C-alpha cells in the first residue's frame, strides 16, 4: 500500500531528505535546522525510532559545526 504524501512517515522522510541535501552542499546550519524540525515532528508523533535517528544526526551536525 502506497503512503499518502501527507502521512507521518512521508513527512519524516521528506525532512530527512531535505537535511541530506543541505549536508551534501555543506550547509550544516540549514541541515541542523531541518534535523531539529524532524526531531520536533517525531516527538509530536511519538515515533521513538525516528526521534533517535534525528537526535543522532543533530549530534553529528553540531560536532561538525564545532570542528569547523
């Protein structure tokens, strides 16, 4: 069954892809903003698995910003 474009899983995936595009361009601040948006949505949805994923990415992004 195909996911609706507005389903929670689709929204989380879209945010994650958007952050990935920013990372690929070296735009860490924008990627961090997108990851935080995903974190907030995962909290709202109660999706612990995605929440952990977004938080891991946030940590990595913050570390890269500090290094660089």
